[in-house]
């Protein structure tokens, strides 16, 4: 019997290749955004950051994506919750795994209307749109309105919001649920890491050294 791997579907592989290539321009675009802001400007809020970075792909790494695919194939979650769709790179890995499991769904969240619309087009082009729901808006609001359990969680939106989003989802996390956060080396993720690495908060956490690092935490 031939094993199914949706990541090898030409539509999915082509979309990932296209977005990874476009993401190579991210640093130049970020530099242009920084240069356009007056010195001493007040920090941007989440929506302002999302709007300012509407051209920036911010993708998970290819290795990180394959790790997520494997974790979901192994755990077979009914509902995968993603904080931070961006242009949908990580979502494709999540949805491909759900497709190959033959069960489940992906609920993703995105503040940027531009990115949400582009991601939806990509999901339709790759034939995975029936598995993915993109909630547009602040995840602290949109996810609060979603009923049911969160059986696998990826936190890859604004790093200072990862802990509030996790706390929002905690009542819906059964023992054994995996929570993954990307970019562990960013200073802005430190409050989240302090929380999940403290056993008193109910997690067993380990850093996986892939690209910018992923924190994999098991709800106890």
C-alpha cells in the first residue's frame, strides 16, 4: 500500500515553495518598515503591527513545518488551533497532516485582513480549504467564541500575546495536549517560556532545536 503524504501534492509543494521564496524578502521589507517610523515613536499595538507588516510572510521554517506535520500525524487531534496564520505556510503543514490522518480540522487566527484573504486563496488552490477555518481579528476575541476542545495548539503570532492566548485556551486543553510555540530565542517570548517551563503551571516543556527553536509543552 502506498503511503499518503499531502505535503508531496504538487499544489501544496508549489505553494510552499512560492511562499518560502517570497519570504526571503522579509528582512528587507522589515528594514523599510523600521526606516519609515519616526525615532521615538510609541510602540505599535497588535492591529497596528499586523497592518504595518502586511507584506511580511514570517513563515515557520520548513523543518519546523515537517516537525508539526509529524506531531499531528502521531497525536491525531480533532481540532488544531493556530495563533497566527500570516500567509498560511504553517497552516498548510497542519492541514496536510489533518488530511492524511483522515480526521480533524484546523482553526487559525489572523489580524491582517490582507494576509487572511491571501491565505484563504492559497488553501482553496491547494484543496485544503475544507479543513481550515481562518478567524479574522484579535485571537483573544475570536478564539473565545469558538466552542469545543483545543487538541493541538500552535502559537506563532505576536510573541507578547502567546501567553494570553494560551491562558485563554487552557480550560479547553485536556491532559496530554501538545502546545507548540515558535521562535524561542526572541526576547518577547520570555514571559510565555517562563510560564510553560514552571511545573507549577501544569506543563512538561522541552525546547526542540529546529531553526529558531520550538518549545513543545505537554499539558499535564
